[in-house]
C-alpha cells in the first residue's frame, strides 16, 4: 500500500511538471486611460486567443518556460504585437 501511494505521488509530481502553465493577464486602455472592450488578444502562430471584456481585461493560459508573441487588434485601432 505504501509503495502504491509513493508511485501515485511521483506520477502526480511528474504530471504537474509536464503540464505547468502560467496565466498572462492584463488590461487594455486607450490614450485617455479608458478601458477598451472587444480587443482580440491572440498568441501569434496559433488559434489560441481571447477578447478583452467590458473593462478591457483579458487572460490567457500559457505553457511555462516558452516565449510568445501576443497580437492585439481592434476595430478603429492600429494592431500591436508584443514579445
């Protein structure tokens, strides 16, 4: 029984390392410091993305330890990429 619990614990630790993710979140505002809702926030080269909410907030889950380029776009604004 004790050995089985150790194996389960080792498996859970390995699983947590292989699936380690981190949250990227922020708030999008315009030049007047007003929130901008509906901004498309996308990870470049993927289909993964989200849109900012009514208060300009967004959140994405990313794999830890990797580098990303995030693309922001909205109607009436110039798009921007951030690495």
